[in-house]
C-alpha cells in the first residue's frame, strides 16, 4: 500500500524592499527592517505597512525618515481590521503610532 505524500503548502515569502530604496538617512545598522510605511492615517494615528519580518505587540519599533524619527512600543496592531497579537512577514498591518509619520518612512524593530 503506497501512501501518497502530503502536498506541501507553498512557502509564503514577504516582498523585499530593494536596498536602493532605503536612503542612508533611513538606515539603522543592527535593527531588523520591517518595511516602508505605505500610508499614514492622521485621524487614527495609524501607519500601514507590509511586513518583511515578524512583529508582535510589545516589540519596540523605530520609524525613520527625512523628517521623522519616532521610537515606541507597539501597543495596538491590526490585520484586516482585526486586532492581533502578532503578524508574520507578508501581512499588511496597521500599527498605532504616537506621532506623525509619512509615506515612504522606513520602519525597524529594535
């Protein structure tokens, strides 16, 4: 009796931001790059980004850009309008932030 091998699920990989798109002023040596800010919602004080590395509530993040330099703990995070404790690479997340951020800013886990 030959058993069929189980089909393996394709490994989901996060889209990678080319290093050329991260300016020197946005780079943080030794920190894990999470992705670029896709949008900032000022009324909600929320940034939207597609993760390139895992992120959990309680992690410390730093958002760095031309005029932005914000460091804070992740206190609230949503995936598809549902509150989640963590998110995996490739997922689009919304993270509440304490100050203004801009589209194109780089987000890091420190």
